[in-house]
């Protein structure tokens, strides 16, 4: 749908945890061993990669392994872990063999942690050269990663680029930062400072002839994130890691993050994303994937669930039903089928016709359709189980090659709103609910 910005491509992981490709499409992006198994068939950029970070202590091996595996099961392509101490990098030697997802070591202030992580077999390093004052130490990390074919993410954000030790310098930089700043801080000085810092960092990598680099430039201000990534994408041909830092709790952080990330992705900018929440990182993975699915940047896995918004026409407990359907289908549905749960006869028929499996409700009842063909008329209490059964049966047909996703079978004629689904007193009095087809699962 969107023309992706071509970049160099970095490759991380291995045969055991899987190969992850980030970016691509530029002439300089060809990795010697690169194939098209996870990139566009025309050799363009790989699908947008979704990543997150563990919330627990890395040195707590069993808990860390459990959390990583949970995040991988949720769909994370890459998981980052913090390694502030030697006991954390020592734990990597036990953690990495027990997980099946690419692991990034988050290194900030001590170059030795990066060297230890490389030795432990980590798949990528996150490094901020500005936090390591000795250039020779940075060079040592770069050379170690180059020798092992390990990429490095280089990041700047508004909280780290301003001087924190020299109080006078900090005062001057903050003064420029807030000069002419309005709410949100769309500040040309800050943008320029972030670009300058990135250029300084990238000069270090260029001098070592190291180009397996991914760049990030984060802020807590969604509008500023858009500005800075647009400028970074104009100046560098490296793949970009998108994110809004300090986005807050999920309730507000989701809006803040999507406001920035969706705008950038729609411009073809961005090769890997992390949606950051002060919450369970599983939510970061789920929402990052849904963002990519919604923009057709990745092929959906599992259910594409659509449902009615709030309105006065709803005639069943739709909101409870939708959540129950989402939870029940999440564990069982593997194919990207579109499922519609609609609360009335106004919009229901159109969605039922466009979905693979759908239900639309009348007065405490529901009619279930599979690819536009009516299969059941059930009570409100029976909707959940019957809808689940029809989804499972349809999935079996798809996997056997007997049905195709998104293929409409028949045209649906909207029912009379006071007919079989309506609220006519006679209909209610009779309790006129009948099964149209017998319950079938698995095509039997």
C-alpha cells in the first residue's frame, strides 16, 4: 500500500532462533547471504519488524526466559534485554539457548558489557556511543560486533543528548532547547542537536567500515518524532527503528505512539517498531503487530475482528460478546480470517457479506453467516459457541483448500427489521428461534 523507503539491510538471528531482516531495497543493502524468504519478492525492504523489551531482571534467568518466551509467543520478532551489570551478561549464556527469538543486549555506560554480550552469543547490540567517553572502547565494541556479524542499533533521544554532568553546559543547552518552545516543544534547536549527535556517532562507525547499523531518534512528543525521523530518513540510508519514548501507560501511550508511528509508516519511513508502554510488554507486541496489520505492512496472522461502535440500535450485549469472541478465537484461529460481530440489522448485513464469518443481531437473537451464506439463527446465549464452531469449521476448510479467505459466496438481502430478527411482540412471544444448519466442526 505504501512505497517503503529503500535502505541498507541488517540481518540478525540464526537458524535456531530464526533469521530477522530489517530494512532493505537499496543497492547497498545486499547482504552476502541474504535471501528473499522474509523480504518482498522484488528484493525490496523486509516486512516491518515488531520488537519489545523485557521488564524483569536479566540475571534472574528462569524468569527472564519465561518472559522472553511469552513475548515471542505473542508475536515479537525481536526481544531486548537490559545488561547493566556483569551478572546480566553472564546470564545471557544460559538464556539464549533456551529461547527461540532474536535477542538484543541493551548497553549504555560500560563497553565491557557489550563485549561480554557478544561473547555470550547475543544477536544484536543497542549502543549509545555518547555514553562511553573513551573512543577506543567504542571502537573495540564495533570491531567485536564486526567479527561476529552482529548488528548495532545506535540511538539518540531528547533525554540523553543534553549534557547532564557539566551544569553550565546543561544550562546553556536547555536554554536553547526551551527557547521559542511551545507546548510539545517543536524545537528546531533540539532537532538539529539530535542530527548532529547522530552524525558524530555514525562517523565513528564509518571510520571502522562498519555498516550493520540501525538508527533510532526518539522523543516523548509525537509530533516531534515525526519531524526528526523525516529528517533522519533524508540524511541516512540506514534502516530506522521507530518509537515514542516515555509514551506513558497503555491508555494514553497507545494514542501517542500510533499518532507518530502510523504517520511515518504511511510515508514509507520505518523498518522496525517498538510501541513503548508503562505496562506489560505483551501489549506492546500486540499493538505493534496490529499497527502493521492495519496498514497492510505485514500479513495478518489470526483473526481480523471488526465490530459495531456504540449506538442506540444495539439489541444484544454486544460489548461483552465482542470481548468474549476475541478471547475465544485468539487461541484457536491461525488463518487471517475476517470475523464481524454486529449488533443490529442496519450495518450487519453489509459486514456479514464482507466478512468470512459474521454474526449480526436482532432482538436477543443473531444470524450467523459464512462468506455471505446464512448458516444459523440462534439465541443471544448461543451466539458465542456457534460463532466459534463456524470459525473453526471454516478454518479447517481453508486449510484443506476447500475454501478461500475473502471470497464472497452470496449476496445478502437485509432482513425486515420487524421480521425474524425484529422486536415484534408476536415474534418475541413465540420465541421463534431455529437452527438453519446442523452444528458442524471440521467439515464432518
